[in-house]
C-alpha cells in the first residue's frame, strides 16, 4: 500500500511557493505510527507541488481553517480517481460533517492510537466514516517523527520537537484546547532527550509546544536535563514564566534564547472578555524586564480589534512594543476559528461575514465592534510596517549583545514577509 500525506497550501502559497518556516511535524508523527509495510511519502504544498497523477492508494490530508477549502479541492481531485481520502486536523475535527463530504473517513482529534487501526481497516475493506479516541493519547513511548520525509532545504528551521500537548487555560479565541484538550500532557524527559540526540544540536531547536511552562515541575526537570547539551532553543510560554524565578533561571541556563509570549492586548476588559485570566496588564513591563534580564529575547503576540478596541489601539500597541524593545512581534486581528467559543459567540450574534474558509487569516471575517473591517485590516498592516521599519529594528535590537545576527535575521524575515503580503493583497 502507498500512502501520501499532504499539507495543503495557503492561497498565497498556491500562487507563489516559497521556503517554509518549519516543517509539518504532526504529519511526520502520523508517518511514524503508520504500519511499517506501508510506503509513505509526504508533500507540503507550501513548498512543493502535488503530483495528482501519482500512483497511490490512500491520501491523508491535514487542514487548518485557512487551508480547509484547498484541502477539499485536493481531496475531491484524488477521489475522482478512486483514491481513498482521510481528512484530519483542527478544522475537520471542529466541523466533521462538512469535512466528511470530501473524504472517505474523518479523524477527529489526535491521530496516535487511531491511525494504525484506520490503515488496517482500509486493508480489510471495513473503513469507518469517523475515527475518534475516547481518551487523549498518552505521550509515553512515542516514536521518532519521520523527518526523513521532509523536502530537503525547504525550511528555514528544521529542528522542531514537541514535549507537551494541551493547555490549562481557556482562551476564547484559541483552538488548542478544542483540539488537544485542557489536560496538560508531558512526554517523559528521557524520551525527549533521546529525540534531541537525533537532531543537529549546532542549530537552534524549536520546541513547538503551545506553552512549554504549562506544568512548571515538568519544565524545571526538562530544563535541568537540557543544560549539559549546550543547545540554543526557542519556544512559546505564558507570562507565568516570569513569576517563577527558578524556572526562568533554568530556562536561560538550558539555552533558551527567545520566548513567544501571548500578551494579546493592553486592555484588562479585553482579557476578561476572551477568558485569558492568566495575563495581568499591569505586570507586562515586569514580565518583559525579568525575561530580558536573563538574556532571553521576546517575540510578543498581540491581537488588534477585540470588542474594547477603538482606533487608538493601533498606536497604543505599537508604542508599547517599541518602548519595551520587544525583539520581534506579531500583530493579528481576531480570527473566529470553528470549534472556539469566540466563533460560537460571533456566529450567534450574526457578526461573521463569511464562511469562505480561504479568507480566514488573510481577511477580517467578522464585524468589529468599535471600528470598520477596512480600518482594522489597513491599520493592522500599518502597525506591522512601523514596527519592522529599519529605524525601529535598530532601536529595539541594535544594542543587544546576544544572538544579534539571529535577531536581525528574524526581523528582516518579517519585514520581507510583510512586503510580499501587501503585494499579494493588492
């Protein structure tokens, strides 16, 4: 049996493929749990084209909301040839009835524990329409992802690894808990170390966890174990990392050089409305200064256009990010992903203007409360542009003594990304 695993491209990347940021680790894990007698190949359409004439028996497609429409196109194309199609990922898990119109079977939630049975069912001609685990899969004894299937030279970052899944928080806009659950699950540290030993430790390692410090006890154990490896790593963490001095010290000692922090908004009312209770706006400056004091850079994440935001939010957020000398940042409008409470509340209020999934993330798809959609779209780009102007980059990172080359590379990457994005949207 021949299996093709596919990551659909965003609309922008269908028109113009480019080098990817990170490879699809999730599908590499699906490949790793596939029965060994099955021949597996993997195509990330963002970096390479799909061979629709390839002789294969089964296609597995993962889909986010922004790539769901393209996923359905790919599925329909292969199904017309009689190829069996499996759809999974965040979007099919949230809207399985919709996805099932384009597939022979749907995987809801995580694939480990389900996938081998699904493949065997297909061989025995007893494929079910829906596969779903009754419990979240254990992260013990996971195989090493099939990184050999990634296109060579196609990604800026190749050292990606996952140590945890799930999130203890309940942010209304986030699809993590609807897909991975609230239960925070951790891999055994010794298994993480064995996987790290298979990577090129001279390059940065990206822990793709949604919150690497969600369980402080586990994080401390992991960070202590990483110290002898003398690696450099980056990950995503909640603001709570700065409330635990020992945890922050160990993060720095273990090689942490950059943390993605979701500040989201400078409005306490907005934080309350979206359920991000862990954030306290009055603590932001302290959080940033403490992280910086350990030599760790910060990639700040902000959401513009929440219900308490008026047109002043753009200048206010930009000024804060520049004043605090965040080494890098991203500024997004809210995206109502199916499966989230944010989507449900906006849909109930009649504020979602389209369910053309291809427009999600590339366009504002809901009616903001205190501004027009056009203003939100245009001014958000203005914030990006101002933050990544060369004088702004110099003021924020010009005096940084640690990892200066890497910080400039990140800033110039986002600067170039914005330029191409604006050109594509014209």
